[in-house]
């Protein structure tokens, strides 16, 4: 009876939580083995650096990543000087100065990643009316997370016969409605990896998705390692509390 | 309350002037508790623990949160990224709400099963329901604060319910919003109230405990305590049992916080609120889903709102709807089945509430909404017809079984 009670309560919670997965109409996502999955999962820094290279050379031409600062890149293993150099490639508006004028200066590590367009309207004008979404939280804001990002990046195929693709749109099998305004962004050898990894289309998509997951959940490594310690501690504590409970109650039963 | 003697002179001096230590001694140490409480009785103290966790994590979150429509979303992300262990505070608070409701739902259903709403505990039951209603309001307003897409649209949908009130509905909705749509004034006041209400809950919990300690705990047999042989002191027996329960709850709760922190969240809420874009599917948090299903099952807007609120209000009358003198479902063969059917109906309604209202979900929602409300007249009927099983003579008798007959046969001192 108690088990039933527990099961039904749990079932209520699970049904509720599983809802979004059932609600959205979309193709089944291919599931990848990400290094950051599971309780022991951690980011692969080399992969994140490759992913950042993809973002820097391809994605960031249209997409912003406003919630991430250049200083955060130290988590990927970049040195302070490297981060300064990466930031300095972009110009930001600062000011006003002593004369009351705004001025341009190179970005600093404390600046957030400089967006490719000054505002949403400018982004739309440059992109055929479509607004490229900010990528800071992409893996948390889409059902399927990094698997979804991978599926979108590799989902550009020929439209099935009879499917009308509108002007300026592209067919993507993973996108809801299958019409996406983003042109196919990656192809084999679209980047030349600094670490010599062979840049197949699949490799690029995987690395980009892993990097976006880091951008959305930069705390994941700490969260997982701290979580293991906390649960280990609680396991021992609870076992001892149970033993004590048995001992104290021994004369009541 | 007075009369406790303490060896420590300082404590005695203080206690003679303000009897805090006597009170603690009285209600947390000596407090006579039925000896047969099972683990379902842990969930009251567990809900109390969750309340404390929510208040503490919430206070620290409020130090870094900004309730402004242009800044709220990014201030939450700043907590997640730049505040030391901000992600831990935020994930504890966000998932804490779900675990608070899990504990409270189990606590309520335990009360239903063992008849804890019956005389002399009606006021205790009412206070519990008021706590539950206040929690729902607090949780609803808290969900608005991250200012994601579902925060905005969930708030819009639910506050719009008040427009169903005849004549003054629209005026009330405008007054609630502080404008003509959900906007900055709404966010500001929701933050203010979201900070206030937990302390109201805390005060209500205090009254709940005072009422509990006046009528004393019910127990799985549902029979009255007949004498000291039926009870054991709260400390150390139930303090250690509650501590063990806390250990188990923390493992599950923190397991989710550390390893599945977004388990209960819709991904859509990580998209900043946009009044110009309606998300395809607006769903409330899981703990509201059964009531959401009832709301949508009534074709009339006002009728739906009345049904939804009625689904909770009717519980205030439960002590008189159920006319049986026997408390525990253990000894009520028909009520026991009715209880499990009702629990199942609630779970199914929750599932229906999570689905888009189309196809088979519409008639299913109506059938199960009727089944939900049918529980109460059925209970009223069967509670007179039902023939309860024979009740044990005392709590001590079945617990001690044959092994210590001598003990159970002792003359009752107070009964």
C-alpha cells in the first residue's frame, strides 16, 4: 500500500516533467554520448576549445552570446594573455570620456562577448528579416539540449518531394516546421582546427554543441564534483542516523 | 507550561522570566506522541524543513535579484554565473519548490487516508489547507520572477482568470496587474508578495503546530490515545526518526539539484519573456496541473474558475462530508478503495493538465473532473453505509502484540 502511494506520487511528478518531451512535435533526436553526461560527467576542455573556435569563426558572424564574458574563457584553458588577445579583436563603445564623447576601444576580458550587430533590428536587416537567436542559453532553452543543436547543425537535407520551401528559407529535418532561415552553417573542413583534429561536418557540429552547452551551464563541472561529495556525505550520515534510530527504538518495538 | 526544573542556574533564571526552555521541554522533548506513527508521519516535519530551506535560499537570492522587466532575466543568469555558488542557491530554490509540494501533497494524502481531518482536528486541518493555498500563491508569484517566456505567459493566463468575475472582472484584473497587461508593475508587486508570503506561511505553520500539540497527533490506527502506555516522548524517538527522514529527503532533493537541476522546468522558460511571441504550449508547474485540468474541462470561463477553486475549498468541509466515526482507512474497507481511486484520479488529472487540450484529452478531462468531485458525495453516502472492521482496544495492544501482554494489561493511569 505504501509503495503504491509512493509510486503514484512519483508518477505524478514524472508525468508532469515528461510533458514537454511529448508536447512538441518534432523528429526523434539522435542521442550522443557527451563527455559531460551522467554523475561523473565533465567537460572535455580540448573539445570546448575546438567548439569555441567554431563559434568564433562561424556562429559569431550572426549570433550573439551576450551572457558570456571573455574572462569566462579561462575555464576552457585559455591563458590571460590569450583571452586579452581574443577580446581585443572586437571594438566596443565606451564612455562618455572627460570631453563628454563616446569612444571606441578594444574589448577587455571583463566585457561580455561582443554581438555581431548593434541591435535586433540591424540583425534582422542583415539576415533577411530573421533574428539569429542569442546562443548563451541555447542548450537549456531547447528540448534535447546539445542533441538538438547537433541535429539542427547536421539537419540540412534536400526537401522531400512536394514540400514547398519559401524564398530565403532552408529545409532542416530537425527544426519544428522544417523551414529555417539559417543557411547551412557548416560543412567538412569549414574550420581548420588549431589542435589538428580532422574537421568533418559531424566533428564540427559535436564540438559546437558541446561549447554551447558550456556557455549555458558553465557551472556543470563544479556542480557534478561537488554533488558527488555532498551525496557521499549524506549517504554515510543517513546510514548512521538509521543505525541510531534502530538502536533508540529497539526497546519500543 | 511552567514547572520544568533545570539544573543549569542561568537557564532556570531565564526560564522563570520567559519560559522558552519550558516550552521546548514541553513540546519538543516530553511531548507525548503515539508510539505507532509510521514513516508517512515524517512528511510534516520534512515540509517544515523545505520551508526553512526555501526562506533561507530565497533571502540570499533576493540580495542579487532585480525585479525589473528589463533586468530580471539577466539578473537570474548573473546569479547563475557570477554570484559565488549562486547556481547552487538558485537550483536549490527552484527545485525546493517542487520538493516542498511533494512533501505537502504526501502530508495531505496521509491526513486523508488516516482521517486526520476528523474531530477534534478540524481546525488543524483548516490551517493546513490555508498553508497549502498560501503556498500555491507564493509558488505562482515566484514562477513569475525569472521573467522567462512561461513566467510571463503563465502569469498572463492565470491572472486573466479573474476577468471571469461578472461586471468587475476586468477592473480587478487591471488592478492586479497595475496596468493593462502583465508588465513591470506586476513583476514588482509579485516580488514584494513573494518575499512576504513565506513569513505568513511560517506564522501559519506555527499555529498549525500549536493546534497539533493541543489535539495531539493522530496515528495509523486512528483511535484515541488511552494512556501513557500508548505514547512515547517526542525526544529521542521522533527526533531521530525525523532526522533519518531528513537524510533520505536531502539525498533525493540534492541529487536532483546537483545532477538533474532542470528536471521540473520547461526549456521555454530559458527564453526571455516576450509579450509579442506566445509560446505554442503554456503549462503551469506540475503541482498545479490537476487544477489546471479541471479549469479547462468546464466549457464556461467563470464556471471553470469556480470549479478550480471549488476543488480546493471543498476540502474545508471534509470533516462534515465524511460522517464516519472511524478515522483510519485501515478499518474502512469501502473508504480505502475510494481513497485510492481518488488519488489515481488526481494523478490522471495531472497528466491531462499537462497535455494540450485537444482530441481525447477534452472528454477525458471532463470525465475525470466529474470523478474528482464525485469523491465527496460518494464519501458522504458510504460513510454512513460502510460497516467498519472492529477497532483495536488501544494503540499499545496491537503494537505490543502477545509478547508483552503484561505491559498492555497494566491499569490505565489517565484514561
